[in-house]
């Protein structure tokens, strides 16, 4: 499995639609890797606990779980990729 690269675009499939985000941070959380995704301001997606997104370019079965909004804005979203 590959990991997102900081400051590089990442294509994510969210609710059946492809969205391009920018990875702003990646770090090891012990049982998985957390990464922060910066969405374009025009994208008005909201996430709730239990939401999962596919990241096909990182692996066929690579799924990311929504964790939180690490900043006060809704454009940065933190996801967890399980090891």
C-alpha cells in the first residue's frame, strides 16, 4: 500500500463521485496512517462518523475513514487509512 504524498493531489471517490484533494499532512497513528485532505472551497461536502472513501490510486482496496475536521474550516478533513 502506498501513502499520500504531502502537497500532492490525491483522487478520492466519495459517495460514488471522484474528487481531487491536496494532501497537507501524513502521520503514523499506530494502527493506521492519518492524512489531512484539503478540499477546494467550491466543494461543499460534509462528513459524519462512519463515512468511508476509496482512494484507488493508493491501492485497489484502499479505504479511508473520516476522523475529524482538524481546523475551524470545513475544507480540511482528516482521514484514517488502516494498516
